[in-house]
C-alpha cells in the first residue's frame, strides 16, 4: 500500500544542477555512477573556484573523516555535492548535517536505491538491506524480522524498521 505521507526521498532521474552561488565546494562521488555524476559537477563548476573532490567506493570511515575535515574548514558560501547509492549519499548527508551544514548547502543525487540502511528500534543496530520499502529482512543485530517502513531519518541516515509480526507478540 502506497503511503500518502512519507519521508522517503524522491530522487530525480537526473542530478540537480550545481548551486552556482557557492564560493567553495566539496564534491563526493560514491561508486562508478556517483563518480561520473561528481565529475560532471566538477566540469560544470569550471576552473577558478575552490573545489575539493573525492571519489570513493562507499561512505566508509576514511571518506567520512575527510568530509568532516572539509566541514571544519567550511565558511559561508560552502556547498556540498553528493552522488552515489542512496545508502552512501544519506550517510554522508547525515554527517554533514551533524557537523553544522544546513540542507540548503547540500545537493544530492542517488544513482541507486537498491540498498537501504535500516534502523532496528529493538536493538538499535543499523543493517544494510537489499530490500524495498514494505519488504522484510533479518536484523543483523538481534535477528528480528523487520519490515522497512516508509520513514527515513535524514539525520540518522536510515529507514525505520519495525517487527514484522508485532501484532502476534
């Protein structure tokens, strides 16, 4: 059943344009497809603007640490451009928001929504699941069968899971 009210991001098929009002930019591309989008953004920015670019397989600790360094140095006019699989983009966006960035400074594009980070309210673990909203999977923390709910925490970078058989318990 489709929900009329949801916090699940609606990703456009084409990447958003660069915010050309920025004075400096951080561009992160995850995976091959995200890297291609990031490269197009860098080309769109052209020469003469401070641009930090990083290409990574995913939003791992090293990449997120480098993003935190960029956030510490950010000043008025700084912009963040993120592209790649939804799980990586949402995690990097969450790190940026947690370190003082505001949504208006961030442009993001998901190249795939196949994998989702899902928060288990029972054990507090976050599991990477290859399921769609409404489908079930096993929590890696407690083993509960969870349904992926149509709610995404933008700050927590995860979908909410709930126990599939909660009514039977």
